[in-house]
C-alpha cells in the first residue's frame, strides 16, 4: 500500500515555512536540500523538515495540505511544537 505525506519545511533561521505533499518523503526532502527544483524552497533555502503526517489516500493528503496552508502561521507553529517541543522559531 502506498503512503502519502504532508510535510512542513523551514530554513535555518526558522523564518519561512513551506508545506508540500509527496509519496516519497525521503526523496522529496533530499530534492529540496539539493536545490533540484527552481522556486520558493530553492530561493529561500528551505530544506529543514520540522513536521510530517502520513495518509493512505492522496486525496486525504491534499485536503490536509490545503487545510494547513489556509491556517495561520501560529497554528502551523503550534503543530510543529507538538512533536518538536524544543524547537524555537525566530520570526512571529
């Protein structure tokens, strides 16, 4: 059975958040770290994985991605803090 992932990345200074969906989390994070694709994550050097969720269905993963993207930064940071209680963001 295939798994799908919704993931949150940040940069070294924790000033930027990025949300994405993939079916291979390891590969996708490696692509972000290598700067393989032009765009937001390469421009802002966003490649530090701070949160992910697993889904059995791609439609559920996409729905969750949209839900997270529509939420406030505070809600996203609260989600990150659940699994990373010592993580400190620098920008509010």
